[in-house]
């Protein structure tokens, strides 16, 4: 996705099947309800890595993801 903003509909795409969150979230759809910041970009050198996207799923559950784990929805 080029730019993710609050209110965008997204799909979680975790390509690593050994990732602890893969079974629970991979392929799930939800809506970005807020964008948070941390200091990850200072470690990686990419400011986009400092953005965490809080996604509310259709089930009502919420979880935070990095940009690289989000894709446009399949709907």
C-alpha cells in the first residue's frame, strides 16, 4: 500500500508462517483505527518503521502492525 491512513480498510499479510502471529492474523481484514509512533525507525534507518497501525478486525479485536504486514483488502 502506498500510504495508509486512519479509516483505511486493510488485510494482514504475514508471509513468515513461523511468525507467532501468522495463524491468528494472516489474511484477516480490518480497519485502521489509529496510527501510533515508536522509535523503531532509529534502529532501522527508515522512519516508516516507526509507524504502528492499530487495526480493528471485523471481530472487534485490535492489534498493532507495521506497514510491511498490511495490504489492500480482498473484498
